[in-house]
């Protein structure tokens, strides 16, 4: 990350001001000051925490077709077609009698008991 101290960044969905950077060979420890109603200080390790530099609140215009194409690509990559994406990451035991109706619905069945 190449930025200056005092820059506004977004980490974990919140806005912060960059107060310090300790650089190492393959990572950097960032000290952040909170911009919320209650002042807070947090330290994160980049690249393990995603840090994005906030722009100057400038709207970048894109063509509608480009935006729709990128959104569609993101949706396609997020979930495999005809897959059981919710069950794949769930921490539960699946039994055959539970899985067969779900597969039937994915296969096009409209009535499942």
C-alpha cells in the first residue's frame, strides 16, 4: 500500500484515518484512527485485512452496459449454476432424504413433498 499518513481509508466496512504505517518485507501494520462518533484506534495487518483508499467523493461514470456486464459476471462467479451453495458452507449434517428433494427442485421439479 503506497499512501500518505492522514489518508482516509475503508477497512471492514468502516471509515478510518491512517495514523501510522510500519512496513515489513511482506506485510505492513497500519494504525488507524476511527472517524465515527466515538473515537477508536485500531491496528490491522495488510494484506490480511483489505484496506481501500477512499477517493475524493468523485462519481465515476460508467456505461450502463459495462456496469450490467460486471454485475452479471460477479453474480455468476459468486455461485455455481445448479449448485447447492448454501449447503456447501453450512455446518450441519445432511442426510439423503433431505438432499434428494433439493436436487429434484434444481433439476426442474415443481412439486416436492
